[in-house]
C-alpha cells in the first residue's frame, strides 16, 4: 500500500531516530515533505540529518537542534575528501533554542544551502557573534531575518542575561545589503 503524500511533518519531542528517518525518506519514499520539524528529537544525529537532506529533494525547512552542526560536518567532510559541496534545497534556515552554536557553522551551512531566503535564529546559548552574521551576506536574497538571542541564567534565578557577542551592529551589514528587499526583520529579547 503506498504511503500518503506528506507536505509537512511535525514530530517535536518525539522518539524519532536515524533509522526512523531512513525508513521515512529512503525506504518509505516520502519525497514530497517540504517542512520537517524534529525539534527536541534527541535520538536524531548528524547521520539522520544528512539522510533527510539527501533524500528529501522538496525539503525547504528543517528544524532540529543539530542542523547547523550536521551541515557543518557535511561541509567539512566534503572539503576533507576534496569533493564538491552538496547543495540542499532549504529556503528557510531555523536555528532553534537548544542549538549549541559552534563558530563557523552558520557560514558552512550557508555554503550548502545557497537558496535560503529566511533565517530564524533563536540562540539561547553563548557562541553566536556579530562576525558570524556576516556569512549571511553570501546569500543572493534574504527576505526574513529573525534573531532571538538571550541566555537564561541558572534555574534558581529568573533573569535572562544577554550575550553581548551579538549586537545590532552585527545586523547593520545585512540591512545595507538586503534592506530594500527585506520583508521582515525581528530582533527579540532585549537585543542590543
């Protein structure tokens, strides 16, 4: 019996694994998925992320805490093996709150996803700096930029500390390049 055609699949906080991804998009042949939300699916690794990216040609948006790390590893592997960088169909880049940001991973992600026109950064940990945002300048078009950046203090405190590594100054070059075509700019949570 053929599988139904899915355009969007939400499995937040689910028990999805790399094997589940393989069964869905390789064996199950669900090639029509355009949005895949696996936020807080902690059993999905870089292997599962690459399986989804390689086998879902219609995929435009993918939410997972390890997406940037996965894209960076794919780029590094291609570079190490002296092969062409793969190009993925993502048009929206989601960096969700639980992402542990590693320096350079946004730049490597943009190299693999040159058709991104919407960037949603919800970084709640240290690591993302103004200089990292400059990697978005390599994109041809950018219509949406959303940045939510704060670091929650330990559980016994209710304050949120802003990481001063990311400031409005980091957004200025993006505004200079994309300002006339930008449709949505959102800077949230005491952005300075």
